[in-house]
């Protein structure tokens, strides 16, 4: 029997392996949800429940303790059905060693040796740039010698090249005092903590004091340091100096995966940013995923700020931490910036999958589209219709087919409008859709698409749906319109358009299909217009029929070449009388 207390529960399979770890505000209620109403579980969760042979729990004092324990147990047991944090790479840290003359260097290992660690940094390039900046204004040692008072007094270490070229003050021979070197380390520590403005103000005061004492060389030294720090600090994203210190979390859910971004601000400047990818093994709500993300960052960074901005509340509360959802101003802009980073990570992840596993990449896009449109099935077969005409001339339509998110050009079809007079897009759309699917019902009734896209707004969609209804295909597949102006998706019977995320691959796939239908239709329309123009020139000549026209065009390639051809060459094809008539007629045109 599980108690009504906060804690962590563990599910075991028949072999005694931990297959799932979860946290709860109330252990009794949470665990009961898996067994009281099993019909409400999704397929993956139901499979997990079927494999549970035993369950255990640990009671803790608070939700925060439950979150931390859950995070630790997941990392310890690596349960099969828990969220997988795709954190296989070790993030870089900047370490300030606990030596008499501390070193400042890059590392990927955290040791409990008394050293100070800053990070982690999601970009090793960013961390290296920081180290280069520090070495450019502070004479830091880079050697691996163990420097003690004894080694300095006995001169056991010979100074290296960096000492002779002025990049090191000679810690190994005591040429710089521990106090002076320590002041440099203190400034670096403060810079890493985002206290750049304090240091700039300090150097400005020292510069003015030295200038008033006529110590101009010293004043210039302070000025150069101040300007270097200002230049570096200006590259940071400055949000608002009055905003203080806070953390920002954002999360983008994408089917069985989620992408998170974390940013830390100090005095209004972003001093840290990290991305994280999650693989969801069973159904998890976004509040739980966000809580796990927060717990992982809490462990990595050694604690959270007092104020934390989130897009929605996590399913946990932590003493001393105020979770806030901003609705306006700089804090909302900051949360949107974090979300932009998370979306960028999702985009880059998809692009990598496109190269590594194209089939999985395409399936991922189709799953996005299915979710965005609320479809019951995966749209493996998509068709799109577009009308093309110029001032009512040569009205045509096109139908392009995409299978598995890729063009299937052998299935493309174009149509000449037969029953509609003039430029009537609505009636033309109804005619084409009717012709397309009435024929498919006869020839390939088992190959109907899962999704039909109409290039246009409510009018075109309404007439297309009318044709589908008359054929008795209502409910067989989804029909939507894609309007060009705002790229909104129009659904049958829905008075409000659907706006899909402009950065999503789902919308880009719809746009690609729509643009391909437009291209295919325009190409066919231009071909008809070109043929009509050519035919009008040759058809005006008495004695030139369709076969003669084809023979001439096949031989010469164009009407212009026919006009420029020698009379003897024309005569060899159509006879002297007709050749002279063609030559005379075309000489007036060219």
C-alpha cells in the first residue's frame, strides 16, 4: 500500500530490473493512475504496465527532494521507459585551480579538489574565446608545474618562454606576488559570474585617480583594461541591467522528443546558455519533462536562481525558487529568445537525421504534420491541386502527388478545364477534383490519399469538398486549403484558420507541395500558350494542316527558323507552291 506522501516510486520487471522511476506529490494517487483506469493509457504506457512485476517506493520530505531523488535514480539505473536525456557529450567547464598561483583552463571533468568550476558551456568555442580574452589582458600562467613557496625560494623551476615575452609575470620565480596574482584571478572570477560592470566602474575610478595624480602611464593601462572588458562585455546579450539575476527555461515538445534551452542572467547579461534533448519512452506531460530538465540543470550548475522564467509551470515546487510565466516586457522577450534557441536545436537535430536516416527524418516530418492537423493516420500519401489561367485563357489545373514526404512525379496529373467557361477558379477546382477521384474510384480505389491540399482559401476548399461529398468520399481522407497570404491552413467546417509554426518542417512540407503544384500547373499552362501562339501563325497559311505543321516544326525547331530557311529546303518538305506561300506569309511576321 502506497502512502499519501511525496516520494519516488520504482517499477521492476520479472527479472528484478528497474524499468521506470517516477516522482509524485501523493504516491498513492499517482501509482493508482496506472492500474485503476488502464484503458486510458496510451499504447507505450500500457506495454510498460504489463511488464511490472514489483513496485517499491521511497518517501521524502518535499516535492523538491522527490525531484532530485528521481533524477539521481534515473542516472543510476537508466530505466528502459524513463525519459532519456541525450547528454552523451560532456560539456566543457572553465576551471580555476586551487593552487598558490591558480591556473585558468578548460576541462570536461569536475573534480572535488577545491577548484572553482564555471559552466557548463554548450559551446566549446565560447569557452575558448573566454580563455583567450582572459590571457589577452591578464598575465596568467599556463605551465603544469606545482608551484610552492619552497620551489620559488630554491629557484627549482626555470622561467619559460612566456615569461621572456611578457605573457607571464614569472610565478615560478616569485616575480609576481601571490596578492597581485590573486587580484587578477578575483577579477576573472567576477567576470565569469557576470560582474563585468563592477570591474569596469572600478577601473574607471582607478584611471581617474591615476590621471589626477599625473600618473598617465598607469592611467592608460587602466583605460586599456577597461576598454578591453567593455568590448568583451558588449558582445554579451544585454537584456536590461535592472533585471538582476535569473534563470530561463524553455521547452519544445515534438512527438517522442523534446528540446530544451536554459539561460542564466547576471546583472541583465546572459552569461550561460545550454541546450538539452530528451527522448520520451512513454507518454509524459510537458510539466514533468520541464521538471526533469530543471532538476538536471540544478545539479549541473550547483543551484538555481531565486527567480526562474518558464513557459508553463513544472509539476514541482522548490523552496526558495519562484517560477514565473512572463506575459509582457523584457522578461517575455527573454523567454522567447530561449524558445528560439530550443526550436533551432530541434531544426538542427532534424537536419542531422535527414543525412543520417532520411526515412526516419521524413517520418518525423509526417508525424509533425499529422499532429498539427489533428489527423488519425499518418499522411503517407498527399495530393495537392492548383488552378492556372491568365485572363481566362487556356485554363488548366494540376495535381501533384507526394508519397512518404517526397514527390512521386510519375503520379502527377494535369487537366484541361472542359466544363467551365472563363476564369472561374471555384468551378474549375470542383471539376478537377471530381474528375480525379471519380477516375481513382474506378481504377485504384485502394490508393486514395490520406490528405488532400487545395491551393487557395475557403472558396476553393468549399467547392473541392462539394465534389468529394458528391462522390461519397466524405471521411475517407482529410481535405484542407492552404492560403498564400498568411500561410494559414483552412479546414472544412472550422471558422478559424489554423496557423502552423512557421519554423516547423510540417508547414514547410505543405509549402513545398503547394509550390510544386503551382510550378507543374504553370509549366503546363505555358506549354499550351506556346503551342497556341505557334499554331496561330502557321494555321493562318492556306494549305498548312496539323501534320504539315508538325513536320515543319520537327525539322526546323521553331517558326523563326522556318521563316529564315532557304526556299529550296522548304520546297523539299512541302512542295514549291506551299513553300512560296509559307515564305511570303512569314516574311510579314519576321
